[in-house]
C-alpha cells in the first residue's frame, strides 16, 4: 500500500532531480556564454594582430615583441576556452552505464562503450 509519506517522498525526489537538471542547465549556459565571450575577445586580438603585422610590414618596422605578446595572450585565451569546454562536457556526460560504468551523454539511448541500453 502506498502511504501518504511515500507519495510525498517520491514527489520530493522528482523535484530534486528536476532542480538539479535546471541548475545544471543554467551552469552550462553560463559556461557557454563565458566561452563565447572569450572566443570573441580572441577574434578581436587575432584581427588586431593581423592589422599590426600588415601595418608593420608596410612601414618596414619590426614588431616581433608585440606579435609575441599577442601570441601569448591568444594561447592564454585558448587554454581558458579549452578548460571551459571540458567543464561543459563534464555536465553533458552525466549518465553512467549500469553495465560497464562508462559515462554517457544524458540524452544517450545506448552506451557509447558497450552498447547496452541506457536507462535514466
Ligand atoms: Zn556500457
């Protein structure tokens, strides 16, 4: 027989899962926005770098130290973007296969490692 408490605790755990999904979604969205902003900054540094090299070549100037600075900054942006992408991936791969334990995307129907059916 289902008691009132059972119904309440079931409703509670469903709400907790839904709450976790929502906060994950918000966090992933936040990370994606952060990555997109870094990519935008990266493109503007790249654009500036192109203009700098072009103008310098045209004027016969040596701007190697400035080019090095730009490359260092671009590498830093790339590392940050890679770290953000890894974090985003970690949120996506949240369902563990009950047969082999491999992490799978939360929308997967079958395990990408062993092919077993993935149930949520
Ligand atoms: Zn598996």
